[in-house]
C-alpha cells in the first residue's frame, strides 16, 4: 500500500460512501478489505461490482486501477456488507397506563448482489451513509409497530419471555420490507426494555431508602470520627495545658526559690528561739497543772475534813436527841405506872370496904 492509497472507510459506523471520479486522482490505488465491495457506475448505470475476492494480483490492492481508467464518467459506491446494528428508541403507554420505553435493535447484513440498492440514498443527496441514517429511516415504522403492541398489553405481560419473543418476531416482519429495500437482510433482532414508571418509582423509592440508610450510617461514622477527633483534641489540649502549667510552675518556682531560701534560712535562725519558747511554755503549763492539782488536793482535804466534822456533829446531835427521847419515854412510863398504881390502890380499898 502506497502513501496515496485511497481508504474510503475510516470509522466503524460508516456503511457506504458515494464518490465521483473527479474526486479521485487517475489510477489511484484503492484497498478493499474483506466484506467490502465497490459498485462501479458508468454514466449512471451499474457496470460492475468489485470485491477483494476478485483480485488478480496484490492481495491488498484490487484491480480497480484498470477499471477506473478511461474517459467515461464514473461514480463509485463503496459499501461494507456488514453485519451492523441499527438501534431505534420507542416510547408508548401500555394498557395499564404505564409509560414504557425501550430500544429495538436490528442485526442486518448485505450481500454483493443486493448492496447496490443503497444507491437510492446518494440519489437523494446522502453521499455518506451511516448506521444512524438507516436507523432514522426505520424509526417511524418501529415506533408505530411497538406502540400498537404496547397498547394491547400491560407492563407485566410484555416483560414475559414469550410475549417478548413474539414482539421481536413481529418487529422483524414489520421492518423486513423496508430493510430489504436497502439491499439488506435481517439476521435477528432484540428489544431492550427500560424500566416503566412504576418500576422506576419503586427503584427510586428503594434507592431513596438505601440512600437514607447510607446517610444514617455515614452520619454515625462521621459522629464517631468527630468524637474521636474531639477526644484527640481534648487530650492534646489537656496535655498542652499540663505542659504550660508545669512550665509556669517551674518558672514561678525559679522566681520564688531565692525568697524561699531566705525564709528558710530565717526560719532556721528562729527555730531555736521557738523551741525555747515552746519549752518554757510547756514548763509553765506543767507548773500551772501542778499548782492546780495541789490546790485541788488541798481543797479535797479541807472538804473531807469539813464533811467529817459535819458527820460528827450530826452524830452528836442524834445521840443527844436519842437521849432526850429516851428520858421522855422513861418519864412517860413512870407517870403511866404511877397512874396504874393509884387506880389499883383505889380498887383495893373499895373491895375491902365492901
């Protein structure tokens, strides 16, 4: 392949490209890779279709160099036979009033004999044909078919395997004629359903619940981290405060140490005086106690003597009283005896007289 080799397809989504001969230099080498064809038109009519399988020489360069020569007006439709995929979004409401969205995909390919039908698109002004261009041409038919199917069924019915398979087959049948008009054949199709409003709301509700739980867990983690950070700062502050207190205490101690030493020295001088004073005070206190004890003892002796004298006096008074009482009793007995003797004498005299 030389530096001037013409490469018509540089992007994977390009299906075909229509080129006039005036856009190509004479005898330009053109490379056709596997599954690529070139439809040659002379004066608006198809004169031949070239593929890599028809090469006669260099396996990387076709024989288009000979074909492209001459003075006739030629045009070239380069095409890729596929397979390629067309995607068509759709939206409609189901029988249970759920908005259903999805995307229908068609897997198609073209053949060497039928690919020339793509010439109708350049005739309408589309010189470069991409998969998105074909999808745009098919999207209205796909939307009409899917709307008709979706409106007949509910959301739960459409998600079933059998209903989905029938819908896919019906989509292929509905689009087959249009796809074949472009020279292509449908290999298979599939439908990708997006969540309905109901399912999406449930998913969003579950997502909100999960987010709430996640936020709660995250808040707990943040609180634990904050508590740990606060505890760390508190310990650091306490350590810093203790350090400052120790430093301040050291500085204050250093300031007052001379004064403390002076006071201590003065205290050592006065300690003997205080000891002597203490001893004298203790001696005086002892003497006072001794004097008080002597006075108390003397007072007790005097008190005991006074009590003894009182007892003696009381005993003497009692003895005198007893003596007086005995004398009184004795005199009383004497008078009673005299009175008795007198009465007895009178009685005796009366008996003797009678």
